[in-house]
C-alpha cells in the first residue's frame, strides 16, 4: 500500500503545476509570450551588436597593428641608414687619420733631412769663409811684413806708412763687401 499513496501524492502534485501555468496564461495571456519574445529579440540584437563591435574592434586592432609594424619597419630602416652613415663616416675619418699620420711622418722625416742638409751647408759655408778669411789675413800679414821691411830698408817717413796702411784698410773693407 505504501506504493499507492506515493502515486496519489504524485498525481496531486502534478495538477497544481499545470493549473499554475494555466492561471499564468489567463492572467498574463500574450504579455508573457511577448515578453519572452522581446527578451529573445533583445538578446539576439545584443549578440549581433556585440559581434559587430567585436569585428570592428578586431579590424581596428589589426589596422593598428599593421600601422605599428609599418612604423617600426620605417624606424628600423632609418636606424639602419643612420648606422650605415655613421659607420661610413667613421671609416672615412679613420682613413683620413691614417693618411694624416702618414703625411705627418713623411713631413717630419723630410723636414729633419732638410735641417740636416741646411746645417751641413752652413757648416761647409762657414768653413769656407773661415779658410778664406784666414788666407786673406795671412796674405795681409805677409804683405804688411813685406811693406814693413821695404819701409825699414828705404827709411820712408811716417806719412807714407800711414797712407799705405790706410790704403790697405780700404782694400780690406772693399774685399769684405
């Protein structure tokens, strides 16, 4: 018997639910159905708007990424060009520096050689002048001795001797010029 009671309880519980739904239909009628339809259409419209928004966002994001990548590529190209220019300038500067150092060494060696040659030339000229002066002095001494001997032997007066010495001094000055 306990099984019969359970079945009766179930059959009694079931009709109130159907009755509740029937009451709702009577009270709310088509409004409930319209409300459900409106909720469904609003949900569909929201989904559609969200999908449209999502597509628009994705398109904008893709466009932004493309522009960003393009600008990064341009910047990388500019940096590469700038690096290349700096490397080329550095290379030119290094070459110029090496060339200037080489020229400086050549100029220093040439100048040093020129100084040695000028010094040698001055020494040679100085020695030549010194020999020439010494020879002229020796000639003058011998001439003076000769004149002195001649004067002592001829016993000329002092005026003649003074004139002779004056003439010799004049000749010496003329030779030096």
